[in-house]
C-alpha cells in the first residue's frame, strides 16, 4: 500500500504579497548600495534590474580592521578572549604584537612599538593577559587599551561610507520624482567612541499609488521598520514623524532612511528596533 502526502496549496493572495515584498527588498538594496548590480526574478521572469551608479564606491566592511576607540574595558576583554579561545582551538598562541597589527591605525611597526614599549608587552603572548583560571588581568588589559587609543586616531564618520545625494537622486529620478521636491540630508557624529552616519532622502513621486519607505542599517535592508522610536528612552518614531510631515500611507512619496555605525544598539533582545545616537529623548 502506498500513500501520498496531501498537497499543500498556498493561497494566491499570500504568494502575491510575498512576491511584492521580495521584489521590493531586492530593489531596496540597490537604493542604499551604490556599487551593487542587482538582478531578481520571480517565476522565471526578471523583475528587478539595477545597475550600480558607482563601481568604485566604498564602505566600512566587516572584514576591515576594528578600532581600539570602539571598545571599553569590558568589550576589549571579551574581544581578546575570543581571539585566545579561537587560537587554542587551532593550536596557536599569537603575540600581543600580532593582535595590535590587526587594529585600525597600527599597520606600521613604529606605532606598534610605542604601545608595546609603554605596556611592557613586547614579547608577551595574547593569552598571557589572562590568569590560569581564565580570569582577565584587568590592569594590564586596561593599560593596553589606553595605549592603543592614545596612539591611534578615532575613525571619522565619513570613513564608514556615505550613500550620497547623487546616487539617491538618480534612484528617485527613475521613479519619476518631481525634482523640486527632492530633499537630501545627512548627519554625522560620534557617541561613546563610535562614529555614526544618518542619511535621509525625500521626494514627491506622482506615479506612485502610495507611500514607499526604504530603511536600512549598515547597508542591509530592514525587513520591518527598525526606527519605531528615535532615542534611547522611546518616544516618536518614523511613522509618527512622517505623519507630522503630512506624508501618510496614501501619499505618493518615497522616504529613505539609512543608519551606519560600527556597533548598533537596539531597544529589545529581538533587535527589531534600533537606537539612533542623538535621537529625540
């Protein structure tokens, strides 16, 4: 006797919503990444085709050197401990000099020597910064962090990468924006040693039947709205802000909001709502 598993039929309405959302997400990546070439299809038909506006555009990548200025004592201890743990798994024991060489601003041997001479760690292994039981040697690690920060420059916000007015205006023009309504703004700053950049763009696009919002964090598109509250203690969010500007759901406008920061803070464990430095409190 043979049996056949019942066929699952997905309602066409669900597929239609999934199609629309998938294609919009694919297209959104092209709005916040000037260097991307994007092709996306659905049921064998190409539906999204975007060419880059700037092949040479650069941003701060996950593989780029981290900066000592982005850490406090607790974070640098965890970061070093992760290196030591990984080294043990791979049967190696890197030196403090090797660790320093991986940080932003310390490719040159002269600055490495300054830090090592000040801390007395010229020949020390990274694992020596922890005791026999794995407890961190706070005083030595704090002295190392202090020297690293003293002999390197903080990362300027612009180094994170800017999407830029020209790229966004080109995308708005493709949708049929009324050029005189296009607005672009950016804010750059630093909070707790971390550089950050916020870019926004707005335009009236009469060809649209409703509002379109494009949001992203570190050049990844938000699946939902991560800007539900501006500021660490809650308050007005993106939806309320647009409503105050008479840009409700039924208005034919496009609004772009992108936030870049080396370490992003969230209001909840699910990381569904981001905290923007300098936001309204």
